[in-house]
């Protein structure tokens, strides 16, 4: 059962003509709509998931936004990760309650939110960002959410390395991930998960090459395409246009330098290698 | 930092020639490989994410499997959900620590596992399956995982309704989801999330139509395509073949019958409807 | 070697800032650009595929448009077929020099052009359209092209049937293709090709069902997705957005009612059927 | 109306259990099937597109194969181009009756066939292949087809250049297309079309880069995905698996070195360049 809405909670408001907006609840404040005013006090204290009315009597839907909804409504200076990618990254990094994960850069905080949701309540997200103004926006975006307690914010160039050790996963959403793999390796626990999102094929090639040189194992490169359909039962068909590319997703695991024989795209049986070394 | 491996833990073993298998640890047992024997005792008591050796001295990688890995290795009588879909369903149903979710049917337990991972430690998964032998397999698949404590297993035809009330989400992976929407509505909290996975366009049309008739809101139909690349830096290209279809994903929310004006594929402003009703 | 440009020829003009337009050459006329004027006479009489200059000395590229280019620049009242679909339809209908094909409806003439290009010089396209104003536009679009000699224009409701017999192929780009299969059958030669383009899954199901009832064989349903890349060597990546759906392509062949045993989606060996009929 | 089948014609034979095979007609020969024998003489002299019977009275469908069918049944030493790609390449190279096109390499003759079909009867295909045994197979594949008259076969390393001049299009299906662009340029007419098919992103980057350096214009990079559906009206859904990658298609046009200002991925207005050169 949903708990009553509190100060700081985000609310999804949907007008009769299906316009959607996100508001954060504050005492004494009002939402101005073109159908009249909705006082925040009409939303506070009762569970969301219901119809509220403006002072003119026009009904609005008031819903608790999902993490996927929040990703779409966060204030942004940068491209925000899409729900399809955020969800898959969480699963491939094996994030769940109790896990500790490093992320760089913070950007607008979209992935920070998805990670914090996954590791809540007793895990932790350490997020790094070199540009203070970006991280300030991300912090503001997530300030009133309960998951905020699971996040440590670092303003720092990751060239200098990460502060944490033995973390379960590291995700890089930066332009040149291949430059920071030594730092990643130092921070990861044995068996830990590495992930990166890059937009171009050139970057993919550079990351994968660097992962092999470093001895990372189980390297994969994937992309996810989301195709939405017009939800009309008697004329069911895909939407006319779609987002064709958000980025390539690269995942790998780190097991120490002992992993080197398992690194690389080709099968290199250890037995064969041993034979080769003998001759 | 990873905890030491314990009895019941699943372990991913990777041979030098990249063959992968999953074993569950038991005291005194042995893994037979074509490179020699690995005693389970060599894996118990130390963290995974390292190299172990067979009695012939051949190295194997021993890794903690991720949820995505487990999905691929579960014993199955039915099609198991793909990680891409499981991850996206978890996000779209807004599942996280503390949430309560109903699932039907259990199948081989793949989605049960993904849901339990997401709501762990203080949420709950209530899973329904009409065929006892399927659920028995699913229970066995998840028996030794810590998330098992979050799962209630029901062998029951969902035509008779769900036992729980005020749950945060209901997911139907059954052949005729449209037949059970009254039962879904009775079980969902206000604002709760509905989801379904169906393989054919005919089923999509029937589900969406039924959702509108019932007054569900925010109905979407989507599908996810995962394209894998050969991870070879100097010859980067997609794999030759891919899984072209796993299923259509349908999501909606339930806000009670008050939601009816927001239901349906077309914009139907309430104001316009009122005017129409007056005349 | 390209022949000299003549009155009536279409020309693709590309400005220094990469704006593209299509003009049809007329004696004594001028193209007005924001870089000055280009007289048609400067284009007439010499092969295209070169740089011309405005009266201000600004260079423009003047190219012979390909069929694919023309498809994009035709004046339209209706959605014009995309080059990817037009090309594949031509191949699947097995159209080439000498073939005779019926098309309905004409629309803006896009597919008419692609078909005429394929069957030129000694084949023929018979195109049907119920709305005279659409066909008038299509005729104007193709009026000065050499392929125009291969086209017969019918303004007629195809419910009344087609005038031609023994044609090699019939293509239906209409809303309810399943209503005209008897007419298609009457017009097709034995072994002839049927094709249709429909936007919704509901229409696909209706067409396919009707094809089976009629005894058409080799029924296929396909769709083509074109993914364009940003052609930047050092940052190669797909375009951000793409056309996600143009239509489902249905193809089949007609061999007379003798074909019935080969119709339908399931294997129905004739031997098994005979046995069944005997008992 | 289909003409009577003649010696050398290819025939598609489909058994009652939907097994398909391709035979070339010869006088006095027989097709052995597991339902009995079909003499070629039963097929010669009458139009295809009908049912024939084995000596045991079992019916077989006998159809004229389309170009798309032939592409699937050609004997091969190399990967044969897919119909989706062949069709699109024909359209993007603007091939039609009368056009002259160079192709390298010949491979198994799949694209040679598609090109010859398109330019027949008065155009020509000049096909180059360095490995005599490949071209021998391709020649044999197409030997009895009418389009064979439109094909000139060259066994030659294209490093030495092409023999023809002023051709309308050149298509390279070779491993390193960027090495032969000077030869392409020498052979193309002004405004002529260039195309290439390469499997990896690394090759795409190299081809595109070389095209810009050479001054080619209108450079595009695309790929086509064909998604097939199970043609079952009441359970319409995509096939489970699909071909995920056949190759990247690169197209460009050649207008001489005057075209250089239009080359390159970014807008580079000539006016701006002139100003820069002056200072």
C-alpha cells in the first residue's frame, strides 16, 4: 500500500488533455495549470494514485512517478540516460540492495538515481564529476528523494583515481573510458563488474582494446533498441519514428591479472599457450 | 568486497577454452571437467572472482554469477525471460527494495528471481502458477539463493483471484492476460503498475483493448531488441544473427475507475466529454 | 556516358551550404537561389554531374537525380513509398525489362515511377486510382520522364476489377487489400506475383488470412528497417533518430486453385491430406 | 503472360511438404525426388507456374524463380548478397535498362545477376574478380540465363584499374575498397554512382575517409535490417531469430575534383572557404 505523500516527494500530474508535468511537494505552494490552481496541500498527507481537482473543478491525475518517469523529467545539462539503458546497466552490473558502485561522470544524475534505487537501502553509489556545476544540478535533482542517503558526491577528475576500494562495480559514462581502466581496476573487488556507455564505434574499439590489454574478462558489446507501438487495438502498429541510437554498452569483469588468459576475443586455450611457451 | 562463498551459492566456472557452466556449492562434492576435477571445497570459504585449478593443474575462472547469468542457466521447462526484458520490466514496474509484486505464472522462475533481487530485502514477490511441476522446478532453481526468503509460492489458477491486496505491481506472463484484469485490479494498490509479456500482435490488441475497457491509464506497448557485437577492436561488427523477438511488453497503471477519462489511445479531454454529455 | 540534359529533365541542384532542390528544365526559365540566379539554359545541352555558377559566381552542384532522389522530391498528397521499400518490392515482384505490372492505388506516383523504371523500355505499368485528383498529381510528377511511355493511367475503383489479364505482378497499396484478391487473381498470369504494403498488424492478419482462403502460395510477411549512420570517419555512429515504421510488406504467388495444398502457414503434406480424405 | 519453359531455364520445385529445390532444365533429364521422378520434358514447352506430378502421381509446384529466389539458390564459395541489399544497391546506384556498371569482385555472381537483371537488355555489367575459380563458378551459375548476354567477365586484380570508361556506376564488394578509389574515379562518368558493401565499422571509417580525401560527394552510410514475420493470421509475430548483420552500405557520387567543396561530413560553405583563403 502506498504511503501518504510528504514534503519533497515528486508527483506526476496529468491534465485531462494528457499533458504531464513533474512537481516536488512543498508546504503552502500551488501548481498553476491552464485549468486552474492545485494547492500542494491537496496532495500532501494522502497516498498518490488518484484524481485531484483544480479550484475550477477540473480533474487531474496525481501519480507517484516511477524511476523511469523521473529519468525523463530530471532537469538536465547533459543527455540523460534512457530507461531501457539504465535498467539493463543495473542488471548487467549486478546491482541490488547492499551493493557498492562507482559512477563517473555524474551528468544530470539520471544513472545515479537508477543505481541508488537499485542498491538502496544498504548499498552505496559513489559518483564522480569533474564539472561542479553539473554535479550541483544532479544533487538538486535528487535532493528530496529517499535514495539520496545512499549517494556520495565527488567533484574530482577521475584521472587522479577513485577514493573507494573493493567496490562491486564501476560504470564510466565519459568520453574516453579507456584512459581510466587502471583506476577502475584499483577500485574493483575481485570478480567486480565494469561497464561503459559510448556513442561511437571508434570509442567502442578503443575501450575493448584497452580492456583486453588490461586482462579484463567476459567483454561484451551490445546495444538496445526500444520500439514503441501506437497502443490502438484495431490499428496496432509501431510508432512512425524512434530513437535509433543512444549508445553502445560495454561490459566486462575484473579478476586480477590471472584473468589474462580469458581476455581477448578469440579462444586461446591455456594448454595451447603452454605448448607454445615450451618450444 | 565480496563475501566468502558458502554452501548453496551458485558459481560460474569458465574453462580455458571458454566453456561455461553453473554449479551450486555442496560440501564434499566435486566438479568433473575434461581438464580434471575441482573439489567444491576449493571454492567454499573464499570469495569468488578468481582462478582455481583442477587436480591436473589446469586453471578455471570461478565467478559469482550475476542475475543475468543465472537467467541463462536456470533449468527450464518453459521459455525463460531474457535479461534485457527482465531488467526493463523491473524498471517499468518500479520495483525496488520494499515493494510488493505479484507474478503469474511462475514458469521456470526467471522473472521471479529478477523481481526478488529487486525488492530484496524487505519487499516481497507472490508468484502464482497453475501447474505444480513448473513451480517445483522454479522453487528448486532458487532454493539456495538469499532472495528466496522474499518469495511466496502459490500453486493456483489465477482465475480465482490473487490472495494479496494493495500490492505495488502485478505482472502477467500468461497466454490470455486480458481474462484476468478484474483480478489484477482487485489486487493492485491505487496508482499500482500492471505489466504483461505476450508474443503475438493479436494478444497485444486484446490486452490493450481490455485495459481501456477497465479504465487503466498510461498504457504503452513496446519491444526491446538487443543487438550484440563481436568484441574485436580491429573488426568491430554486429553478430551475424540475433534473437529477433522475445515478446511485446505492455505496461499500464491503475488509479481506480476515476481514471477512465485518461484511458484509451486518443486524447479525449474531459471538458469536451462533459460538453458532449450535456447536449 | 551521360547524355546532354534536355527540356523536361529533372535536375538536382545542391548549394554550397548543402541545400538540395529539384527542378525540371524548361527553355528560357531561371532558378532563383539565395546566391543568385541560374538560367536553365546553362544546364540544357550538356551532361549533368558538374558544377554550375549563379550569376554572382557562386557554384552549385547540378546532378541527374536517381530514382531514389526523385521519390523524395515528388510532389505529394499522400505518403510516398520509401526507396528501401520500393527497391525491395521491385525485386520481390520480380520486375524487370519487359514485365507487365498492375498497381493500385497510384497515390503520388512514387511506386509507379519505381515500377516503370524497372520494366522500361518494353514492359508496362497499369496504375489504378479511384481519386482523380491524386492521379492528376502523379501524372504531372512523371510527365516529362522517359518512363512515362510505359505507364497506363486508370481512374477507377478496383472493386470493378482490372482491365488487364495475364500480368506478371499486381501490387496493392490500398487500405483493404483483402477485398480485392478475386480481382487480383483474375488479372495475374499463372505463377504471377502479388504484393501489398499495409501499415498495421491487423491489416496484415486480414490479408494473409484472405490469401490462404484464396489458395495463394509462398506467402511471406516482412518489414525493412533502414538505419543511417553519420558519415564521420572518426566518430562513426548511427543517426540519433530513424523512421521506425513504413509498413509491412506481404508477398505471395498465384498458381491457380491447384495451389491450395501449398497455401497456409503450416506444413500440410498432400499425402497426409489424401489419407485423411480416404478415411 | 509467361513464355513456355526452355532448355537452360531455372525452375523452382516445391514438394507437398514444402521442400524447395532449384533445377536447370535439360532435355531428357529427370529430377529425383523422394516422391518419385519428374522428367524435365514434363516441364519443357509449357509456361511455369503450375502443378506437375511425379511418376507416382505426387504433385509438385513448378515455378519460375524470381531474382530473389535465384540469389538464395546460387552455388557459392563466398557469402552471397541478400535480396534486401541487392535490391537497395540497384536502386541507389540508379541502375536500369541501358546503364553500364562495373562490379568487383564477382564472388559467386549474386550481385552480378541482380545488376544484369536491372540493366537488361541494352545496358552492361563489367565484373572483375582476381580469383579465376570464383569467377568460373559465377559464370556457371548464370550461364543459361538471358541476362548473361549483358555481362563481361574480367579475371583481373583491380589494382591495375578498370578497362571501361564513363560507366554510370561502380560497386566494390572487396575487403579494402579504399585502396581502389583512384581506379573508380577514372572509370566513372561525371555524376556517376559509387557503392560499397563492407562488414565492419573499421572498414566503413576507412572508406568514408578516403571518399572525402578524393572529393566524392553525397556520401551516405546505411544498413538494412529485414524482419520476417510468421505468416499466421491468428498468431502474428516476428520470427524468433533473424540475420542481424549483412553489411554496411556506402554510397557516393563523383563529379570531378570540382566537387571537393561538397565533400566531407560537415557543412563547409564555399563562401566561408573563399574568405578564409583570401586572408
